[in-house]
C-alpha cells in the first residue's frame, strides 16, 4: 500500500484568512476537478458526502450500458457469449491494474463481496486443517463477522475477535502479535474500517500473519478506489472488495476477489461451479478444477455489471490512484479542520485518525443526537451522510465526484443545523436503511 502522504501536497496552500481550508482555492488547484462534471447530478444543491456507501452515476456508464443493451445483447443474442465468456478475468485485470496493484491473472470480477469472502475464508481454513483458530476484530464489517461465525461453527474452529478498546477501532501490529500463534489458520481484517475510517497497515499485518504460518484475507471494500493499494508488493494472499463505493460502478455491481498467483493451485473454494471446470464446455461427469484463477469462478458473470465496472474504472485509470488518494487526504483533512473549528464546539467528536496516512476516504463523527441529525441533514439541508449505530455519522470525500466546495458547504450546513437546534424538528427515519 502506497501511503497518500507520499503524494506531495502543501496543506497550507488552500487556507483562508481564518486559517480554515479555502474551498475555492482547493477546487481551483484540484487536478481532478473536471471529473465532477463526468457524473449525473440532478440537484446541484445537494452535498453528496456518502460516496463511501454508494458512488454517483458516471455519465459514461449511461452510454456504455445503452450500447451494450442495443449493440451486444440486443443484436448478438447468445452469440455474445463467445466474447463475454472470459469477462470476469478481463474486467478483473482492469480492476487489479487500476486499483489493487495486482499483476494480471489474479483478480476476478464476480459475485458479491459476501460470497467472495465466504469462498476465500472457507478455502483458507481448509488449507490449514491442523489449526483451530481464526482471527478477526469486533470492529470488522458485520457480513465478515457473521460469515466467520458460521464457518467456525461448522468446522469447529475458535473465532477470536480482537477488541480495540482505544476507541479508534483498528488492529495494531502489537494487538495482532498478542493474539496470534502457530495454531492460527486465518487472519482477516478490513483495510479501512467501515465505522471509524481507520486504515490498517496492510503490509506489516500481512507480514506478521505470515510469520506465524497463517493466511490473511483483506476486505478492501472501503479502500478500493480511494487508497493506493499494492496487493502484490505487500505480499497479500487473498483479498475481496466491492465496486459500488469509491469505484462508482452502481448499486449491487459485481464485486472482485484477488488470489495471489502462488496460492491459485493449492486453494479450493467450496462452491464447485461449472466455470471452474477445467474443460467447461465438455460438460462431462465429475468436477476437475481449473488450475488457474478460473478455479475460483462459480458462474456466469453479469455482463451489464461488467460494462458498469469498465465505464467507471476507465476514470480511475485516467486519473490514477496516486492523485485520487492525494485528493482524499486533502478532503478528509479539510473535514477534520472544519470539525475542529465548527462542529467540536457543538458536541461532535472525531473518531477517525487525524493522521491522513492512517485513514481512507471518509471521516466519522460521533454525536449523542447523531441519528436525528443525520435525518435532518438529508431532509432539511440536502447534505447526504450515512448513520451507523449507535451514534456515528460518516462523511466522505469521493475524489472523482466530490468537490472541496461540496465538503465545505456540507459542513457549514451541519454547523447551522445543529447550532440552531432545528434538527430536533426532523421526524423519524423514513427508511430502515441508515
Ligand atoms: C467492508 C464491507 N465488506 C462487505 C460488505 C458487503 O458487501 P455485499 O453486500 O456487496 O456483499 C460491505 C458493504 O457495504 C462492506 O462495507
């Protein structure tokens, strides 16, 4: 993982006369500013600070999907499969090269993060049959913890969840060392913690897991497309992630899985689908697994999903992850400073690390009235955050789609909403999605 701090930027270049970030100056000097116009924006007054949950719709996606519908599916019909059949590998290579630091032949664009996580965790546990322990952390994303609980119950393994009591909710090398021993089959963590926004030290934690003989799986859902991941360089074994957050490929777009070349022959995923069969179209009796990455593919890829990924990743390729990560660092720094100046006096507390090299693209603020404030933000002042139990509001800089002005305006509206007490007039949430 290359740290965003390695990309040079002068933190004081965009500061106004009050010592606060100057949004206009930052936007004027932003090499990625033009990309905002590449997204469909139906209400220019909305401050969309939830790109860590679902990215905006790229205009090029509309054209590319339309062309796919009419020129591929519509006219080619089943003949299209002659060139769609290996799309999971081709689009996987695109994701790997653009955003993961992965050489070709190691990334598949398939299924969902949850399914991919299940597949790889099962494979990793089976690869260390003599070991009884699986390690993760209490702050990990729920689907990861629930899947691990199920797997450990089924295979009679002990699930150890590291609990960071410091409040920042992440696992330091020292914490992992304290829990790890040669009885550990698997360590699995998120690169960026979904709740606190803290960024793990991928290289060091991977090295520590390997030193005790364990495999490691990284869930990069909150990092891909905003952190300059270097999975090959960091000697990561296995990783999964989505494409609908900072990668902007759309709700429910296909996820990806990464299997380092050195593990592709030895690991076996539990679902033996026909795409993993060595001679797929012989359609013979008996499963004979493909030796390479295709051995990890279950089934037909969603081609409309592939086109969404291609469209949105073409922007990531053009912009480059180092520039994207550098803007995320500046944007989250702006949020930290505006929090300190405007929101801390109103009862907010920052729980994301202050060091830009230790966070991803979002910051998380705690407030005792966070639930009602987040409803009021959406409904009264057009600032879109998300809320996480029990009292966290997450706010993101999604570098291709978000301007510094949007961040600054959003924070000013939160300040005014809370200072006036007007947020108390907001009703209950309109949806069970927070
Ligand atoms: C870190 C992390 N892992 C896994 C998931 C689950 O993704 P999916 O529902 O696409 O399987 C999410 C969803 O937001 C996530 O944030």
